[in-house]
């Protein structure tokens, strides 16, 4: 009697091997996607930290640190869409710069505590903070808010991006700090 595998045993072994390879392929794709997300999040955190550092370094009375809103919804719950209507606040003319025109994606969000362009400020003032940054084929959008009291200012920034340029696939990070009046 010959020893060996039957055709049935070979087919079962191939089926098991196929299932294992498919599972490994799916796991590999998931890991690659997660690594890409982590890289985007790292970039957003670096941009947010740079923004916080920049705003914190400005003089206490600088025009970018003014509090123009009495509503602190954004300060207390910083998101790219504080009023939840699905339209994201944006200061930009499409090339990462503020041009002094009406570029705000949702003007109602400004009343929820996001600082926004004012006709009293020079365009270059906003361009110093660079509202849109493209890095590694991802566009990162930057918004911020200031809560002002007599002795301190709370500075909050949100950096957000869309995976695959899909508006339904929003991700964001937020950072905040306190700047004390000296």
C-alpha cells in the first residue's frame, strides 16, 4: 500500500492555506491603513503644536489673540464643526493663504468661538498662521479660538484632515494652552 495524500486531503489543505493567506492579506492592509492614519495624526499634532507655540509666543495684546466671540462652544468642545451642520469652517483661498475675501466655509461657526478674519486685520496677519498646510499628499486645515479673561487667555487649536479626500472620513486633533498675563 502506497503512503501519500489523497486528492481530498490536498484540496482541504489548499482551502485552509487559502483562508490563512486571505486573512493575512486583510490584516496587512489594515496595518498599512492604520500606520498611514498614525502618520497623518503625527503630522497634525506637529502642526497643532507649532500653532500653539506660535500663538503663545505672540505678545499678550496681539491681534491674533483677541477674543471676538462671547460663545465658548468651540473652546469647550473643539471640533472642526462646532454647530454640527456638516460644513467645516475654513480660512483659505485654496492655496493655503487668507486673501481677505469671504473664504469662510461656514460663517455661523465663528459665532461658536472660532476666531476668524476681521476686516480690521491685515491679510498678512492671518497668512502668518497659515490656515492650510499640504504635507505628504494630505491637506491639513487649521482653526483656532481664544478665550480671554482679565488674567489669562486660553488658546485652542484644531487641525483636521480627511482620509482619501472623503468628507465623510474626518479626523482631527486639538491642543490647548493657557497664556498668562504678565
